[in-house]
């Protein structure tokens, strides 16, 4: 899977985010089938309270994952925006949410991360049932309206432990790197001080 994740940090990234938010009708986006004008998209792009990760597949922008802090310390909400519903597979959803939650947990103290999923979104429902990264906590009736009828949504909470498995493996690599750095530091300090012994 040729996938690229781009944190929105610069003006060129904001243009990609605007593209990701531009689809008029989506069965994947967790905000529902919203119609956003250029002005509405710019308000989202410029909102300093939100962070965004643009998702590109095979060189094309296919959507974005966004997150923002709630009022309670440690509480965050996630959303998925799609600009190409056909590109979103369970694997892409999983990789995108893992990347976003990884960025979030490495930069903030996180206690709870919520995701609201419309039940008409087949790929997101399949993701919830096949992966253990989110726990379904409840159902909101008549939360979304699409194709002439109301649909429920499920409110989910991220299983932070499931998301942190990859980061724990990276932590082991970091411990080896720090041990090598410590050894080199002691060698360099010893050599720089005419053979004076340094002990840890």
C-alpha cells in the first residue's frame, strides 16, 4: 500500500487539507454528507484548535484525519474526512488512525479519544468489527441523515493500549540506541581527558 501521511504544518499542507475536505458527498467522512463551501473549508483549515493529518494514496489526496481537544483534560475527538471514498479500505483506515493517534499520544497527555462512526459507512463499521483499536460504547439514534433517511451512529473510545503496541516496539530500539550513545560518550570523555577513568 503506497500511502503517505502529511501533518498539516505549512501553507502547502493547508492546500492539501482543503482538497481533502472538498468532496461534496461521502459515505466515509464521520461528519456525514456535508456540503462545505470554500469559506467553510478555510475556517476548518485555519482553526488553531484542530490538528490534521492529510492522507495520500498512490500520489493522490484521499482524505484527512483531524483531532481536537475537548473541555476535559486528556479528552480528544477524532474525525475522518474522505475526498475519495473508493480509496478507503480497512487497511487504510487502520494505518491512518494509527498514525494520527500516534502523533496525538506522543505530543499530548491523552486519557480518552472518541470517534463517532455513522452506521451507513461500511468500511468504518468493518474496521470497528475487525480491529480491536476502538471499543463501541453506545448508539446515538437518528444522528445522521443520508439518502432520504436517518441513520444511527456508534460512539467509540480508542483502546490506547492497542494503538501503543507499535510505539512500545520502537521504544526498545531507542533503549539500544541510548545504550550505544552512553558507551560512546564514556569512551569519548575518557579519550578527551588523557585516559582519566570515568565511571557511570
